[in-house]
């Protein structure tokens, strides 16, 4: 295994100050990974966070795979749903699948199926992240023209939630996750780990206002997972989706996006 995976690009101190300490870390694997700290300005990130926290629970579904009959279950969240028999049965089967190395997951998410006039946190984020300026910024990070986003959602991981190893192949050209998690450290779980030959070679700890992008299409290995949350009363929050890019259009990369 190659141990030198990182290439850190530091921008000068003045720019660093102006740009709110933006740092782009790229891995040497043919520009597969991009991590941008302080992606939006802090006030903006706080407003988005507040919007998500205040989103009523019925916007969220506990998404469980597999359920009892190997099916995917999406349970609309309401007070006490975790105490229902059905939920507990699904969870038991789900846990067994996870322990037996089967693809499985359990976390809360929103869906991308609201009315056109909906102004919820998810719909606002969709509009913002699809705006011309934002698509341009994404394009300047990855050096390819980003033309649209596919299947976005807000995810919330709380105690025991997890996402087992999978590749994202077929979802889009690049995956992105905009992190809004606060007050976290790696021992709380919820780490995005990348795996090759059963070894972890890259780990991303949820950090507030950080954008992480990774390439899916035309790269040999994209296997990754989110480690199980080990703490009570804490939530890992992210806005996630996939970029569709126009491969024929190269964009000049900009370190100061
Ligand atoms: Zn909405």
C-alpha cells in the first residue's frame, strides 16, 4: 500500500485569512478527493444548520436496509416511532445483516420529492447548491464542468446509525457531502472511511461547514462506509448528493473557491 496519499496545498496567509481558512487537500489518486474547510461563510452555515435543526421531524424518514424481507424500509419519523414493534423487528434484522457483512444501513434522511413551492431547508439547499455560482465553484474545485446534482438529501445519524461498505457506482460522477455536524470528534463514530483490500486508507471526520467531494466514475475503488455512531444525544448532520459533470469540458481549477 502506498503510504503517501496526501498532497496538501497551502494558500498564503493573507488569502488564508481572507478566505476564511480555506484549505484544499487532494489525494494523489488522480484527483479523486477534495476536502474544503469553511466552505460557506460562517453565518450562512449557521443559518442552514438552524433551518435543518428546526425542520419538523415528519420531514425525516428512518431509512433502513435491509428490512425483514430484504426490502428497504422508510419510516416517517414521529414521536415514539422507535418504540414500535415493527421498528424493532426491522432493526433486529438490519443489525444481523450488518454483522454478517451484508450491505446495510440505518439513518434518517429527507427525500427529494417536495412540491415546487416548498421552502424547507432541503429545498432551499437544493436551490442554493444548484445555483449558477455554486455549480461554478464546484467545477473550479474538480476541474470539470458540473452541470447538475442528482438525488440530494439531508442525513441525520444518531446513536447506532451506520452505513456499511458500498461504492456509490451509478449514482453520479462525483459524490459530495456538505457537513453541518457540530461538537464532534472521531471517537464518536460517524466517520466516512474509504476502504481498499479490507484496509482503511482515508478517513473524514465530520466537521462543521466542510465540503468533501470524491470521484466515483472511472476510478478503480470508491468503497466507503460511515462508522456506527457510538454516542447518545449527538447528531451527525450532512447535506449529500452527487454531481453530474460534462466530461468534455475541462475547467481551470481555482484554489480559492
Ligand atoms: Zn422541501
